[in-house]
C-alpha cells in the first residue's frame, strides 16, 4: 500500500522494507525494487524489478533468493556479478 501511495519528490528517495529490500522512487514517478547489500565493505545495489510489474510479496521472495545467491558465492566472486 505504501509503495502505491508513494509520491515523487524533487529528489530520488528510498523506502525501506526492513532488511535489504528497498523501493527507489524517482522524481519522474517511476518506482523500482532493489536489494542493497554490503559485500567486501562495498555497498551493492541490485535491481530486482519495476514496482508496477511485481507485488511487494514477489519482490520480497526475489530479494531472499538474491541474498541466498550472494551468500553462496565463493569469497571474491561477488564482485563479478
């Protein structure tokens, strides 16, 4: 509900879902789900989907799968993806 009601502002901003899932709201009104994680002390943003295409529940499942995938990679391999 909060994702649908989020209004664009002058600057791009994030709405957090608690954990690593965020919705990025751009000034033009577009909304995107993304995962933000720290890997080797560097922040990584991983685009999941346009928020108008999938639901929050689907985005949470994708986020969980992405985090599992990242944890399963050997050390140093995370940088390549």
